[in-house]
């Protein structure tokens, strides 16, 4: 990771959201743990996630990533969202822009129904 210019995080928030309680943890608990682990890693500390891409399989960041100002939001506010919609398709309907500095279209993001 020290020489990586981009770090891809397979967070898959909708998969976690739809899983509900899994192995005794809720979606918000899993997100908080993931955010805490991310913040503790030197790769995040290096650029505060400006060089991180999240594989994002949900258009609704309010539901998937939590409210503005939350610990998770503050951790992920600089990431790039890699998701399955084009910018033009997402602009009018998605509310994911409160998290992440930008978005890129990924050729494949895990099916949220799996």
C-alpha cells in the first residue's frame, strides 16, 4: 500500500444494509468498525482517503453510510465513489453526493441482491 496511488475499498454498503443483523452486528455497527479500521490504517492517515475508492453498490448514501457529521461520514467524506450508474443518470436522483468528493463509473459492482 505504501506505493499505491489508488486504494480500492470493497465496502459494499447496500449488501451490509440489507443483511440486517449478521453475526451479532447491525449495519451501523459494521460501518463504524470499518470506518475505525480505515482511520487507523496508515494509508488513510497519509491523505485522509483522498486516494481511496469505495465500491459503492447503492444510490442512497444517507441510508447506506449514515447522516452528515457522523463518524462514518467524516471518515468517508474524501473518498471517490465507484459505482454502477453514470454521472448523468445519477445527478438528478441520487443523494450520494454528501459523501465522497467525486464518483467514477465502475464496470461491475457487486449485485446488491446477492
